[in-house]
């Protein structure tokens, strides 16, 4: 296989897909961010548009300050059955597995139905010919469930433990294709050893025989630019062709390689040979031209793509207080705090340019690149100065500062991917933080190594989010501009 391009770039992991007529719908994990579970629509599996978030109300998803980064919402499964959309997912910080439904995938989605009888994570739903609903979870075990009441029948039953010696059998999806039921799983862990394996049986609860060619997809021990491939879901197109959506990462820099955008959604074709799926090369078709994202905050509600860690209260994050601005009222005093008031946009390209206009006259606010509470860079301003800060593990420091004149500031960061390695220790990219002057020129105050905002350094399951925050008092943001750059 050769490396392809993500069809949904940036931090969009654990994709699950279903088709209704000519329309495809896809959901991803959101972890500690709200609103939860971004939902996308496509007509061709390549070009996707976000149409909403499944868990977009506090009564659906409430995460407390002790919900750690990379906690929260794990691995949804999205299905369409009996005229209704069903989404089952795990909240690892409160309530375990839950089920929501909708007649329109753009919402509204129902309040969550708790599933106390469903253990573990990565739940899947599949319906038998007689209407029986089976829920399969990481492990790999299965229980019969009534999706309308949440009641289960009998204890979970182990189905298949995956390839002998392979760790972390997870992300199960069960399908009826022809005369067989196919059980697709991820195994090997979500790092470089990740892969997809499959087994089949005559009934939805087995017994299952493994495919002799397992893993049917893995980039482990290759020099492919896309790594960690796994956590896949299968879908058939109207023309009869089959496709696989999956997660992967694009490491950059030297050894060991650092991925900074998180786990992204990729696409691969599937054919069938001797009753087994054969996965082709990841599609080279990317999401299209480099299109900027700009928000003037003229609408009453934030766009679907804006996310915040753990909560977003209209008392502290609103576009209604000052028309044409996003107003943030500080709670936590920095990005170190779990209750920081932050609204962010997923970094989706290895190189990008971001600018934001902030009025910090009544407090302190800025522009940040966040991975988690212990790994972030930011540039912030108050009435006296603008400064660049870095938090790397236990260390926090002011990297640079300068006085400012009265009035709003245009703060910026240029993220430039490493093109030519300068040795095995070259980082994946450089982040230059600075101020845009009145004549439009950009003055960089500091350039920072991007490896420290990577999963390989910080750990966890998320990716970079670039956004706006308040560290003290009130900060008003007139606009936010994200521009992808060729690399």
C-alpha cells in the first residue's frame, strides 16, 4: 500500500460510517471536547461537510473538570435501521455506554439512553434478520440488547480474541454480507502496530473463523507516510463497490516521527476474494483545494467546527454580548487550567497560518495551540504587553514579550512543516508566534519546536486544536482566520 490523503483531515479519529440511499454519514470520537461526536455528510466518501455534532446539549454530555484530557467520548458506531439513525458510544468519565437516536442526522438527537448492561468501550450495533439487536464491544465480547429500552439479555459472551499474540483487540463492527457475518476488529494498539483483522461466521454470534490473510490492513514496519492505520468501518456504495473508512496518522520529522494533527480519517477501496475482504491502497483523493476558514462571529451560535474542553457555557463564551465578536469571560487563569475558557478549531494541515483580532482592554486573552493542559503554546495580550508562553510537561515559561499600544491586537501563529530533515532528531514543524503590525507585516516574537505538541511526546488520543482563550477578565475577538499552506 502507498500513503494517501485524509478525507477528513485533522483530529477526527475512530470513524464510523453508514449509507442511506445516495448519502453517507460519518461520526468520529471527540474525547474531552464539546460539543461531542462531530457528524459529517458526503455523496462520494471523499468530500465531507460537517452538518452538526451529535452530543450538542449539556443534558446529553456533561464533563467535569476531573475528566482528563483524552478522556470523555470514545469510539462511536453510527447505523441506520428501521427509518432511524442510531449512535452508540462510550463516555469513559461518566455513565459508560449510551445510545442516542435521530430521524435527521443533522439533529436534534435524543437524550442519552444509559446502557448499564453493556461493558467496556467501542460498542457496535448490528441487527439480525429477525430484528434481534447485537451489541459487540472491545475485548471482543457481545450481548443481546433492546435498543429502545437499553435492557440486555444474559451476560456478555466472548466471540473472538483476534490474532494470537496481538494486543488490544478492539473497535469491533459486525456485518451481514452474503451468507456470512463478518466481524471486523482493530488490534495491535492504536500506535505504529495498529491494524485491521477480520473473521467470519454463519451467525452473528459465531463461531468465527479468522481470515488467513490477517491483518487485512496494516502499515506497520513500512515506510509509508501514513501510519497507525486501523479502527475501520465498512460500507457499500450504491454501485455495489465496497469501501473502508479508517484512522491513520501522518508522522513528520526524524526519528521516531511525531504526529501532531491527531488521528485522521482515511479511505480505502475493498474487493472480495474467496469470501474475504481485500483492502486496497489508501485513496490519493484528498479533500480538495486548500480552502481557508474565516469566522467574523456574526451568527448567534458558533459554527459546528468550534470545540471547547469539557464545557461551553453561554455565560462565558458568547457571540451575543458584543455583536460581531466572540466574547470570552475567563474562569481558569491559563491553558493549564481544566476550566479554561477556550474555543478552538482543529488544525487540519501540516502547514497553516492563523490570525485573530483580540481586544484585551478589560482582561487578557490570546491565541493558543493546544494538545492538553500540559502541552500548549500561546500568544496573549493585555493592556500592557503581548507575550509568548510555552507549557511543556512540568515546565512553563514566558518565551518572549514586548509592550503594546492601546487598542486591539492581531495575534498570529505560522505553523510550517519540516520539509528537509536536518538529521534524525529534526522535529515535525516549527510554530512562529507574533503580532501583525498595522501595515500588515508579521513580526515573529518566538519560534518553537512543534515536537512538544505531539502525541509521541504528550501521549493521549487527540490532536492539535488552535483557538481563542481568556486568561483574565474579558477578551473580545473580532475575527479568526485559518489559512492552509502548501507544504
